[in-house]
C-alpha cells in the first residue's frame, strides 16, 4: 500500500525523500543519491501511465491514475512503499487522483509560498513575476515532456492554496502535515516525529545512531556538494541546465530576495492559509 510523500513543487519534498530513503533503504543511515530510486515519483515514473498517455488528454489519463496505482500495489504485493507526488488531491471529470483502497497514509510537506517563489524561479528559469503567476494559477498543470510523449508525468497542481487545502482536507486516510521550516530548524526532532507517525502503518524501529547519520548526511550543504561532485539526474527537468537543483536551501529568505509588492501580493492571495500555518 502507498504512503504518499506529497508537496507543492520546491517545498522540500526531495529533501524529505532523501531522509526517508536513507533511513529505510540503507544499513547505516548515510545518504547517497541512488537511494532516491527507492521512492519514485508518481505519475512521472509510472511505466503504465507513460505507455498509455501518448496522444491522450488529461481526462483520459486521469481515468488511469487509480489503475496505475493498483498495478503498483499488486507489484509490491502486501508491502508498504513510498511514492512521491506533486499532485493535488483532485477529481478530473469523475476520476480521483487516488483512493483509500490504494493509499495507506500520506505525509504532506508545506512551505512558506514567499520562499517557494524564488525556488520556482531558479528551477523553471522564470522571472519572479512568472513564478507568481504559476503559484497563483488554479488551473496549473505541469509535465515532463519528451520528444515521444509530451504528457509524461502530467500532474495537476492548481495554486498553492488549493494544493495545500486538498491534502489538508482529505479525510479518506491519515495525512500528516509538516512544515518545511520545522524540518529545517529541527531536522532530528521532525524525523523522529515522522517515524513515530509511520509506526501506525509499517514496522519502524527507532535507531538513534541511524537517525543522527541521516540528519548529518542530508544536510543541505552536503546535498549541494553531492550534486556538484556527482551530478543529480533529477535536475534534468530544469529548464536551465547551468543552474543547480540544490540552490539556496536555508539561505532562501524571502525577506532578502522578494520585493515588498510581491510579498504583499502573496500574503493577500493566500491570507487564510498563511495565517493558519503562522507564516503571517
């Protein structure tokens, strides 16, 4: 059964995935990029969807989301496994993104949208203005096109507010919401907190030595160094290949990087959710 690692893009999903893959798929908790292969992204890495999505529209592809997840559950038999996604919990012409028959639980990581803006700008090579349009677009859909298939990984985002609401309000299974900022300032405590949540759904042994290794080996500067030294295959989706996936990390501070007008616009757009999350 699936446990989702979900987020709006550039909210710390890859970092959390690195921590969990190091804990569950290594002997000692020391991270390496190849461990990320144990937590694939859906729908991007679904062979089933990639085969059937050629020439199809969103509604046609959406009909196959749950069958694709059912196939993965059959593949992994009775085991519990993680899947990363940037999809909102959505319904496209009667087709749900997922259901409780295929999903066991979810961890949703949320980040201050004022800091997401600058990360989106770097990742997609967009101006701040265009990044603001992206994060505010209720109809936003992204993909990872190839020459053969423009619909690979077709993912329904909507805007930041709707995306967060969709996972927060989804009642079919338990969804644990964590803030990127809490993970940033208290990584060890937050990892233990997450592992304790996962105990309800899978066998988890709390190993403090392993936890310490995970936290040390997934520090942002180390991830940045790994990317510089070995490259990072997941950065190939970035528009500008001269830029790095692991860009600013803890130094991504909207107070230093955003103009007042943009900051105020974001707070106006997403006022209720930002207050709820104590971002304002």
